[in-house]
C-alpha cells in the first residue's frame, strides 16, 4: 500500500510529464506561501536550516523532478535577499 508521500510523488511526476508533453519547459515557482509554508516578509533573519523547515515537501519534490527532467526552474519573489533563497535551494536540492 502506498503512503500519502508516495502518492504525492506520483502526482508530481504525472504533472511534470504532462507539462513536458505539452512542450512546457519552464517552471516558475512563487517563494513565499508556495515553496515555503510561511510568508518571510521579504527578509529572513534566521538560518537557512530553519528556513528549510518551512519548505513544503510536495514543492521540494516538484523542483527535484522538474530538474531531473531538465526543465528550467526559476523562483519568483519580491524577497530582498536572493542569496538566502539560493542557499536554501542548494541545501534542498544538493546540487
């Protein structure tokens, strides 16, 4: 029997497959309250490790699968600290 997490990963895989079949090669993901569960207020004063705790697991899966399938992935935000987001993505995606 599949766990909820495994089902979510299957759904993400199907979504990326559908985008690929339609010729969509770019995935743009909003940061606050989409990639992460909270609104950072545009400034993060804590560590990226603590910020990583707020990443939605399904969004992490989405980014991983999109990158595995060689899609262009970009993060859309008004956040004033892009280096924090860059560091967070490096930790999440281990690339």
